[in-house]
C-alpha cells in the first residue's frame, strides 16, 4: 500500500507530502540472533574493543584525552551540520563541490552514507514515536532506540524514494554504496595513524569514534526521555541543555521537532547551539548561504496547555 511520506519543506519548515512505499513500513517482528552477526555489526563492536584495548596498551595520558575530546567535538559538528541539518533537512544551501566535501566529512563518522542517513531520519520525523518509528524509546525501549535499531538488519537498506533531492547526484550515490560508505572513515583512521602513530590512532580515531557514536545516538534516545517540552509536537521530543552542550546544539530536540528545517535549533539566545554559530561563520566565507531561520511566530508559539502537557504523547498518537 502506498503511504504518504513527509519531509521538511525547504521553504517553510512545515511538511509536504510525497508518495512513498517503504519496504520497512511494517511492525517489527523478532529476528534470529544470527542476523546480527554481520560485517558491519562486528566492525561496530570491534571499534569499541579497539578503543578499550588501545587505551590499555598505550596507557592513560591527558594528551590522549585532549585529542579524543577535540576530535569528538570537531567531528560532532560535521555530523550535525552535514548529516542532519544539510542532508536531512536542507536548512541551508551550498555548492556542489562543498556538498561533496560535507558528505565525505559526515561519512568519516562511520554512520553510513548520507543518503541512507537522511532517508531514515526523514522517516523518523514522519513516524515520530509512532508504531513505525525507527527509534522510539517509548515504543521499544531505551537501548533499542539508542543502538539496537542500528544493529538490527531491517534498517540496512536505503529507501531512495524519500531522498530524490539527494539521489540525483551520482557522487552521493557512489558514497552510499556499501563498498564505499566506509572509505572516508578508513581514510581518517589512516590519517591519524600516519600523522601521530598508534597514540593518535587510538585516541584520535577509535576513542573519539566511540564517543561520537554514542553522542549522536543519545539524540535518538535521551532526547526523547529527559528534558522539557516547550512546544506541543505530538511526540516525546525534549529540550535538554546538557545534551545540547555535548552534541553542539542537537539537544534542543523539541525545538527541532517543532520546526524541522531551521538551521538554528537553539531558538533563544541562551540556548547554546555551537553548530549554528559555526554555520554562521561559514556563511560569512560564502561557502554556504540561505540559512533558514525559524519565523518569529514559530518561536513564539504558545506553550502546551497544562492538560495537554500531562498527556502521554505516545498514548495520544495511538488514540
């Protein structure tokens, strides 16, 4: 059955309908444990093991911690600016060559191709906290929303019907191939090894990658559990200052669900959004332009009524 897919309207931040027949649009059923034993799953846990073993082998060092933390925040900015705000929501415009640079930078985070990432993220917004949501902690539990869905085989393929704005670029399609998706992150690992040896490889790549994964995943899990709701979005998205600090601005998740195509997720001056600040600096260089801001009436939308605020959004969706 053909279903309606909603993606962020590039001009208004609201939703527009697209015809879509998602291969994954069905209730999840149990899968054999052997299906989790894939090359990508083993590599995922292998990076965790390499980080732990590497730190033990190299020994603790403050310079290593500084390198890991520094690499984490630089890479987190690229994840949020590229994967999320540009490729998923098109919240600003750029040239084709810089778009490709953003794709390479994003995929150095080892979170699959930008087309795959955008496709699944748009599906999440369409189904947010509904039965078909990719990663709803209220539906399937905290750990499933955090990383279980990534390891599950159901979500490995890319449904390209929702991302026609991206699939028209051959270079992005090449990067989205399974054989090519990990090339940028392998190149980054080799760069750390070449420049700083094993110490840099362990702290700069393996440790920072583990931190980056769980920092990114926390927006899917923690940002739907802890925090407050400034806007009535019909789901459990929350604003969380700590998460915003750790994810360079992504913690203002309720704001984001309220107006998806905004380049700025911290709607107010005190809502720290480092990704937005850096994107504004990039705009001054001319590398990006047409940054989409939330209209004043969107920011000033009334707070949820007390009765509505006390209603479980997941139960409300099911009603």
